[in-house]
C-alpha cells in the first residue's frame, strides 16, 4: 500500500490541501433528515403514550421527572422578589398567613394521608 497522495489532490505553496481529500464526508442534509425522522418518531410515540409515560415517570422516578422539567426551564431566569411583608401591619400579616394556610391545606392533608397510609401498610406487614 502506498502512502502517496493521489494526483488530483492539490497543495498550496505552504503544503496545505487546496481541495478536500478523497472522502467528501456525509451527504448534505443527511443529519437534518435523521433529526427530522427522530423527532417524528418521538412525536408519534408521545401521541400514543405521552400522558401515561409522564404520569408513570412522575410517580416511579420523580428525580427524572424533575430533571425533565428543569431542562425545559429557561437557562436565564430573572426573579424579582419584593418584600411586601416589611410594609404590612400585624393584622395584614395575620390575614396573609391565614390565606396561605388555607391555600396549602389540601396539599398538606394529602401528604398527611399518604404518610398515614404508608404507616398503616408498614404495620400491617409486621408479624405480631
């Protein structure tokens, strides 16, 4: 096998290639076609199983679920947090706390119910 450069390959005066070597590389647009085919297949799969897959991931792999959510968030998030509490009276603060407590109560009740259910299952499986 010869290491000679084919005659059709040209070099400039500094010895650099003027035309590309023999291999032209991948065909123009082939990467886009692959990407489009992948996105189309993903779209079809999501239409068929999307909601169920999301629910299953949320319940069985919450860490992966949160990673997906985080990956969809903008990379540069600008939060403007104002401190309204420093300007509120004690009565206004008490009213705000009561409203927030009422708003989160259903979530706290659900968590407490889940904890009681889990504790009940654990005690039912113990040998007495």
